[in-house]
């Protein structure tokens, strides 16, 4: 069964529409291009491994930056396109396209740099991160570089007007019954869509931070978060939004960050939303609490299930300096502010 799922995964990347979608994502391409070409000193004369090379654009960036050899590894039949792209850009003597899975790869040498666009929806879903870790452990030199070098997954409560408000008046017709059915379906599978910045109801919380130089496969099996969020505006609490950022090495340049947050230009990843079954009106300073669990599928290791458990904010522990309107948090804030004021007065009197 797992073999069939893996085969389906690679076959899906033979659909050229997927590659068109990624290549038309200017933010994705620009981030990788800047991260690589702004660090030519790191790439010049070096050996690079491109994990999941696809159509080969990242391999070409590496060759343009002066890499001596780029091993472009692609498991799907799109490797043929990568070969033609290398020739089209006159880098066929630099880019060595290899048609196999990274797990079955055999190279004649260790590499200085690993480059990969491995991220899936909400960072982990249908991602190639496992393959990147395998490649790192097997082929990367001890002082080698990872592009990107870290990634962060975020979570925040949000409004989802396209799932709720829209169906109340569709050109003068109430369609709330259909809207409820759509939300019922959406509650079973996270929705990939654009979430506008004004729809976020609180500051985000970090769900997961990954150091690509050290993360292990086992650490990615289960990810847990308890988020006690505080509404920074009045709004409708209708879902939970997930997005990610990736950071690239920046020894010789300004840091490059690929961000899929709602405030950034849209990317093909968009944002991932978990639709709540109820529409809750919240006022500014209202606390919202939930447990978020991401668990790797036992059938297909590239997929994750998401579980959300809604919690009573009055029954869970809040952050030390929580800004919500619950009495216990107001008292703690007042006490902390008094301590800070006393400390400042003692410092001034010294």
C-alpha cells in the first residue's frame, strides 16, 4: 500500500500543470534566485545536490552562481525536461540530471551544498523533507550548507468570510444550507486558500521550527501545540490559519526569507485553513484556546493528519504576560507592571 502511495506521489509530478503553477510563482522563484545568486562566493567552484529538481530551474540558478557540478536528482519522468532545460541554458556540462529517488542515489563524491524546494502545503503535507534529510545525512559534507537552512510553521485564529458570510446573501438569495454543507466537507480536509491579513484575529504562534542542518525524521512524526491566543480586534472566529516561512543562508548578503504569511504576496502555497464548525463572535482581548496536533500518516509518510481540539480559555494556563480580559490575567499583568515600575525606580535611585 505504501509503495502504491509513493508511486502515485511521483506520478503526480509528471503533470506539467503542477510545474507551470510552481514556475509562475514569482515569489518562490525570486526567493531561490536571490538566495543563490546573492551568495555566489558560496557556490563558485562547489558541488551542489538539487533534491527533487523538477524542471531544473534551481539547478540552473546554481550553475549561474558558478557551481562546478550540480547533481539534479528527479524521480519522476520530468527529469527529461530538466535535461533539456540544462541544454537550453548551456549548462549541460555542469548539471548532471539523475533519474532516481534520492533514497536510491549513489554519488561519486560528497557535496558542499544541498538545494531543494521541498515544502508542501502547511510546510509538511506532501513535502519532500524526508528525502532532503536522507540526502543530508548521506551526502552533505560536515561543513556543508542547506538552502533553505530553516523553516517555521505558524498558526493563528482567523475569520473565513468565504466559508461563512458569503453564503448569507448570494445575489439576494440566502444559501446558508449549502454553506453549512461546504463547511462540513471542509472540516474533514484543510482548505488551501488565500487568507487576507485583516482576517487574522491574533498574533501568530510558532507551531514548529525546523533546523535543516539537524532535524531528524523521528522529530517530524508528531507535532503538538497549545495556543492561547488573544483577539487583537473584534471579529468572527471561524477558523485557524496555517502558513510558513523559510530562511536561507546569508553569509555574504542580506537574509532572504520566503514567506507565505497572509501579508506577503500570494504564492502557490497560499495559506491553509482549518474550518471550525461554529461561528463565534469575539471582542478585542477575548482569549481563544485550542490544541493543534499534526501526525504523520501511517500509510503515506508524506502526508499528515491535523486534529484541532477547542479548549475553554478559562480552564487552561495562559502565557505569563497574557493580554486577555480574564480577571486572573489582568491581575498578573498589574502585578508584573508594578514589579517593573519598582525595579525602574530602584535603578534610578542608585
